[in-house]
C-alpha cells in the first residue's frame, strides 16, 4: 500500500491546490485542519479522502498543536507532508517533517512518483526556473501555486485528532492594521513607483485614477521614503496583498517583493520606459514608454 | 537571554542567468547576506537588550563571520565546512547541532527567507522547540518572548516560552549598513570555527537534482510606439478582458 500523505492546514488559502499537489504521491490524502470547525469543513470540501481536525485551545495559535500533529504523523507512517507558506502551517510542517525524517523542499508546484522515488518540481530563483528534484526518502513540501476551485462531490469525513502535547505559545493580542484604506477591496488599482518624479505629479496620476474609477496605491519607497501616499496603500510582501481585477503599475520596476502583493490580481498592466524592466516579465500587458506621455494618452483613450 | 542570530552568506539570486534551455549559470558575483538577516540581528539584539543577555552569531558554509562582527556582535561561530544542501531539513540539522554545541541558547533568530521558508521551521523541529515564523519584531516580557507578526490585516503578538525559534522576515532593506571602519575592525575580531566532525555530523543530501527548465510563462503583451496608439491598444485589450468599468 502507498504511504499516506498529509496536508497541514491552518487557514483556507490554497487548500485545494495543496490537496491536488498531495495527490501526486499516489496515496490516500488526509488534511490535518488545525483551527476552528469551519476550517475542518472547508478542508473536507477541498477533495481529500478524510480530514483530521484539531482545535487549538482559546488564545493559543495553531502552531501550539505542532507536537501533537508531529507525533500523529509518525504514528501514521506519513511519507509526504504538504503545507502552504503560511507561518503557522509551516511550523506544523517543520515539526512533522522531523518526526517522519522528511527532507524539506519549498516552492513545490508538482509531485509525482517514479519507481521508489518521489519527484517534485519546484519554482526557484524568484520563479525564473523550475527545478526537478527527487528523493527516495520522505518529503515535506511547502507548496506554491494559484488558488483552484474546490472539486464537486460529497465532503470527506471529519474525524477528531486525539489530544496530545502542545507547545507553550499564546496569542496575547490581535490588532487590525491598515484595513480601512479602500485599496484592499478595490476592483481597479493604479499604483505608482519611483518612475514618478515629483509629488506634484500625483495630480496627473489623479486624472488616470478618475478615468478608471480606480484607487491609488504605490510601491514601498513612495510611501516609506517619500511619504507621497499613505503607508497603508503600499503593495507587496511587507505591505498590502490585494486581488483587484486590474492592477495598473505606473513607473514601478516590479521587484519580487513588490509583485508578491498582487499575485492574485486578475490582470496586471504596466507602464515603464525600460523594456527590460522586470515588471514586463510578470505583467499581462505593458506599454513601453514615458509615463508622462503615456498617462495623458491613456486618459484620452479611456474617454474615447 | 542568550540569543543565537543565524545568518547566511550566499550568491544573490540576481547572479544567476537562466539560459533558454533551462540551465542555470552563476556569474561570479559578490556574496550577500540573506535578505532577512539584518532583521534577524535586530530582533536578536532587541531580545538581548531587554534581558541583559547576549547575542552569538552563527553561520555555516561560506558564511562571512565579519558580517555579524561589523554589526556589534562580539561572539560568532562558523561551521566552516558545511556544504550547500538542497534539503532544507539537512541544512537545519547542521544548524541545530551547532546551536546545541553553543550551549545555553534560549532563542534562535533565523531568517524566514522567501527562497528557504523551511529552514527556520525545520530547525525548530530538529531542536524540539516551539517556533513562531513570519516575525518582524520581538521583545522580552515576563521572562517570555513576545513576537510580533502580521497575519493578513491583523498584527498578532505571540508570547512564547523559551527555548524558542523565531523565523524573522525583513520588511525592508537594511537601513544603515556598517561603514568601512566597522568592516575593517570586524575582520580583526576573533571567530570561532567548528567543523562538521566536531559536531559529529556527516551530512548527506537525500534530495537529488534531476534538471531545470524554463517555466512556460506568457510574457506581457507589449505595446510600444506612439503613446496615443499604445494607449488605445492597451485600453482595447483591457476592455476585452472585461476589467474596465
Ligand atoms: C526585505 C524587503 C522587503 C520589501 N518589501 C517591499 C514591499 O512590500 N513593497 C514594495 O513595493 N517594495 C518592497 N521592497 C523594495 C523593493 O525591493 C524595491 O526596491 C521597490 O519595490 C522599488 O520600487 P519602485 O519600483 O517604485 O522603484 P524603482 O526600482 O526605482 O523603479 C522605478 C521604475 O520606474 C521606471 N521609470 C523611471 N522613469 C520612468 C518614466 N518617466 N516613465 C515610465 N517609467 C519610468 C524605471 O524604468 C523603473 O523600472 C522590499 C525590499 C526588501 C529588501
Ligand atoms: N537561514 C539560513 N541560515 C543558514 N543557511 C541557510 C539558511 N537558509 C538557507 N541556507 C543555506 O544557504 C545555502 C545557500 O543558499 P542559496 O541562497 O540557495 O544559494 C544553502 O545551503 C541553503 O540551504
């Protein structure tokens, strides 16, 4: 019989993607849901064979369950573990990987079996290359990918995971930050970078946001160093993660730390005068040109 | 508290060229510290400062110990012959053995790197310690570590008993790098070097690389030429996508 595969989940992000990746190992797939009942139910609908549900005590973070889940993984003889990059899920992965002596590989996008070996394809070098890796041993994967729709069909059964040892971690405060900025839920976002030369040029950008009925956002230096746009409007790893239908980047280089914030945007378009700008490697559409010429032209074209 | 600040020293991603056939070639580029490592050190120094404690720098392989010495760390240990491994658990195993041999460490702060998001959590696994990942700053309160991180729109503070591993993520580039004077002084300070043999390790990498290929990305559809024409073409494309009002 093929060894079991466990997906470790602490939130609903990329749940179905992780289950699909886990299917590549060929064995039965269990989602271990560490969180409230709603998480277990979402996991049950994501296409696994079963769900093991563990709820952390009140005021404890999901990763307090790491020792319990690690011990259970060892008992079950798990060979493949999958988590997202979410810090709590990764904490569970690190503990379980040690318990089953698994290698740890990040950026995993596909998994298959070749004889006795597990073969994983993973994204490396900021997405510039896909690397094929193989191991005869157990494997813990940090998954990467896009959200996919949950499959049709009856939900998998949910069983409780027996209580066990917990790590001494407590959530002492939770404070909302930067949620009220309007850019979070906007359908269209115009985002400016250091290609914009002066604060006064925000007026020109304003004509574009009005024409598009868009919210304004920016790269980190525009908010942090220059202070031209409020801090809760900068996009990226350290800033907002948004999913608008249109993200129009104006004078933004497109560094990976910035682009992480718009991975879930439907369409990314960019205006940049450098044809070699990294943003043109990830955008869907681009205009190569001086933003001071292209922005007025765009406003004009939108009126037509 | 005695805090170990783990840092790495490697070729930066921009030193790699990916050829059309998917092979990767590394140009001779200067080595750089991990992107998160300045934040790792800041967290370690904050915890030591809060508790009258100390920071010990720890690096493996190519790690340049003077990086930490130039930033105010006085004690630093390097596992000089540690190889570069694909398996992040194997890297974590070396770090865990080094932390154990340091003795008396209460907190390990280590980069929660985008490229290597498994090292910090696997290190906690190997040590059998708790871990808080995605941390941006930390303090000591009531003998425990209060680690702050952002989860979506919420800033969360997690209080952890020691010993604990903190996976630290930088929010920006290093604010102020040390100057030449600090760097030169750092090179004169002592570094403790250990070897894999000293740690009783003989690392194997259970993960083999079978090859690399270029992902099939659809490059942006570019419009250039006259701004008016390019702008019209872009608007048409966006209307077609149904993303305009
Ligand atoms: C740990 C860490 C975390 C970070 N987190 C974030 C983050 O969350 N968000 C973020 O944004 N950044 C982040 N950064 C910074 C990031 O790496 C980049 O430095 C930053 O995004 C660059 O901003 P930019 O594109 O506006 O500026 P630049 O890199 O200066 O790019 C400006 C662009 O404008 C173009 N341009 C210039 N003039 C014109 C013109 N007239 N017309 C058209 N185009 C023009 C140029 O060709 C260039 O591509 C982080 C960095 C680190 C180290
Ligand atoms: N946080 C870390 N501390 C020490 N070494 C690390 C860390 N993260 C990764 N490494 C190792 O550093 C080496 C260089 O990695 P790379 O950035 O891929 O060139 C590899 O052997 C990694 O496993």
